[in-house]
């Protein structure tokens, strides 16, 4: 009968260091194997405008418009009188919403296209006056409550975080045209308000902050169609309001 003392046989004891050495060398060989598979670190890409192939968004913006000359001339039974050049100016806000789609373009960029609807609140206005044959004559224009529908196209930068865009649109706005005639202490005031169409064009950029939020900045040119305004006095003027403006906003994509 073999006893447990056989495990203390000298040959067995001598074998243990050798086995340990083989295991140690094998481990060192595996640790120093430069030919083994290398795992690439995970790269987190930045947020892209085109991360959603089709997306809706809502936004809020504010702007200031100025710089559109509109000559106010008054046509009377006795002739045409030049009152002066109006320069419409003022601040306004805008509520907007839109949809856009994305197509891949060359060089890692995205082509972004879409449609946007906006409502502008606030007003832009100006007035001019002149003294004609002892009579003080004043004319004025105010633009307010503008609805817009725009087609917007653009291309992102390589990282996809910035969209450079252009847009063209059709607009409808309330145009109030005024005229006053003062002879001594007697003043007559006349006003006509009409809902009128026109067009807009803009160029700008949108910067992605997160997957949902982005900021925008753009320059927009707006011109309403020319129209002859008839006052109840029998006088008339040709009205063509226009202006350019800077607008900055915030969009939320969902």
C-alpha cells in the first residue's frame, strides 16, 4: 500500500522548479508577443448636423433689419411730389419650424436640404416729410406680422458640426402706408393697410451644440412687391418696402 509520503520523493521535488520555470517563460513569451492582435481604441465622433437622415426642428430667433431705401412720392391731381427716401428699420422676433433631409456628399461632408416656415413678430418702420408750397406733407410705412416659407439647402463641414446654407422664400406681411397733410393747425391723416407678398433670400450658418440643440446666424434680404396705394384723399403713392437684416436663433431637433 502506497502512503502519502511518496509525494515527497526527491525526484518529484526536483521537478517542481523546472515546471515553474517553463510556465514563467511561456507567460513572458506571450506578454512580449508583438505579433498578437491589437485592439483599436474606440473613437467618439462629434455630433453631426446630418446625424438624423430626416428630422424636424423648432426654433426661436431675433433680428434687426435696416438699409432698404423706398422713395415716397405723392401723386396728386396737380402732379407728382417727392417727399423723401424711407429707410425701414426695427427689431423683430421669429418663431419657426422645419424639416430637413440629408444626403452624403464628397469629402465626408453632408448635403442638407429642407423647408422652413416662420412667423415674424415686431415691426420695421420709417417716415419722411417735406414742405411743399407751404403745406407740410408726411409719408410713412410700417411692416409687421410677416409669414415666411423658405427652401433651405446647404453643405456641412468635414466634421459635420457646422452647416453652411442658403435659402430663398416667399413672404406675406402687413404693410401700413400713411400720409398726413398739415395746413396751419389743421392736420389730415390717411392710412391704408394691405396684406402683401414678396420674397426673401438669406445666407448663414448653423452650429451643432449637442444632438438636439444648435445655434444659427444669417443675413437675410427681404423685398415686398411694388404696389400703388390709393388714399381716401384722392392722392396715391407707389410702395415697395425692402430691408436687409441679421438674425440669430436657437433650434431644437427632434
